C-alpha cells in the first residue's frame, strides 16, 4: 500500500511540468486495451480533465487503478479522481 502512495506522489510531482499535454500525447501512443488512466478533474477549470497517471502491465489494471485512487482520495477527499479505461 505504501508503494501506491509513493507512485501517486511521483505522478503528481512529475505532472506539474508545462509539457504535460505533450507527455500525455506520447503515452497515448503506447497504450492498449486494458490499460487505465487516472483522471483528475481540474480545480479551477472544472470542465478540464487531466490524465495524471497510466496504469498498465498488471494482471488486473482496473483493480490496481481503483486501489490507487482509493489511497489518493483518503489523502485528498475534495479532489475528483477516477479511473478511465483505455479504448
């Protein structure tokens, strides 16, 4: 469980760069069916959805994604975070 918290923190820190959209576009090229994105609703621009993490390579990516956001929600209950399956 501590590993999930560390991973979430790392994702949040690296997600603060100004090239975030470029990084997400690069990651989208590598995704496949069964992968999950961690998506966070914008604080100031509520209509904006930010892809802040990509879950892949696990036996059940959806379960791991839900576990990770459950940990995140305990630390940040006011943030709106969800898992979105890659199409």
